[in-house]
């Protein structure tokens, strides 16, 4: 992002060892805001940046399909969401059984 030189430094350091054909996801958070960028400012369409807000208010989730069948990894169908953070959302993300998810949802309601 234009106002975060550290990301540029991290990107440049990683690209020294990873060619531009290698998909790169930078998970950031220093600025405490939600931010998504699906192409690096220099036109590198194989780099994504995601920041997930502040203080676990939301959870940043990223999903993509990787095609590993050719010489280079191809990324398709990149999607991202920021659900509100709660123990029940964490349970769903972790794939816990429905019974545990229900228990954690109840715990969330009791805290409110």
C-alpha cells in the first residue's frame, strides 16, 4: 500500500528469492485496519496483501484455488472475507464438530 513502506521492503526482500511466477500473499496488520489489495502497486498480479483490522474485531479469511499441474503455480478464484470475530466463528474456521460450535455460540451469547 502507498502509505506503508515496510510492506514494500518485505515484498522486495521476498521477490529476491521468489520469482514473480510464485504466488505471494502478504498478511499484514501493523496499521490496524481492514485492507485488501489484489495486485501489488508495481503490477505484480501474483501478489496479494491482506490486513484484518484491529484487535481481532474481524477475522481475515482468504481462499484461492492453486493449479499445480504446469511448470508454474497458477492462482484462480481468489476470495476474501472479514467475518466478525467470535469463538463460534473460530470454531467454524477450525472445522470443529457442530456440537462444539453450538456450545461456543452459547458462550458468546452469555458474554453479551
